[in-house]
């Protein structure tokens, strides 16, 4: 699977971030990942980098946005056949400075948005296709897990 990872730090960083953990986990799954620095990158460059990818992941860091119309950028990436997903490991609901952002920034318009916000939330009123993403730890902390199938009755 070809994945374009839009995030920070730039490829070759010190490896001390959840972005690095996501990229490493994807590579361990056999994904072909191009890691692109999103901060101030021209949206046209990001659209070009996403051509032919199966998935474009926008790993959100507040204040790190591309240069140009990011919402139009996402539509162009999707129109070319690439699925878009926004990921952030933090909570938004019930945090006043964050809750107001839900649905009000381009990142939230990805086809799929993953945050740690579980429970019943009114995502539909914010036009967000949200999926709960339990907070995770990178393999550098725990190693790679082995799925266990639940016993059948």
C-alpha cells in the first residue's frame, strides 16, 4: 500500500514523536510511505506528492498547515482517487479551546478523522466523519503486538 504521510517532524527527525511512531508502524506493516513535511508546504506540491497513493494521512499538529487552500487540496487529492485521513491522538470535546475547532479547520474535512474522543458526540452536526482512535503507544515502547481472537461461546 502506498501512503503519503503529511506531518512533522521532517523525515530524518530524532524519532521522538508520535508521527515517527505512526510511520514506523506503517513500515512494519509493509506500507510504502513517503513522509512529507506539511508545515508551509505549497498545497500544489502536496497534491502532486499524493498522486497514485492509496492513502494520504494528515497527522495533525496545531499550527502546522500547508500554504494555500488546504480544504481544496484535500478535495483534489480525493478526486484523484486517494483516500484522506486525519489523525490526532488528543481529545477535542469538552476542552473549550479545542472543541470550537471541531469541523472548523480544513483538517476536519478529511474523508475519515481519527481522534481519542470516544463516547457519544454530535460529529454529524459538525460535518465530521469521525472514528475513535484509542490513545496508542509506539512500538519503540512496547514492541509489536499480536492480535488475540476472542473466545467463541
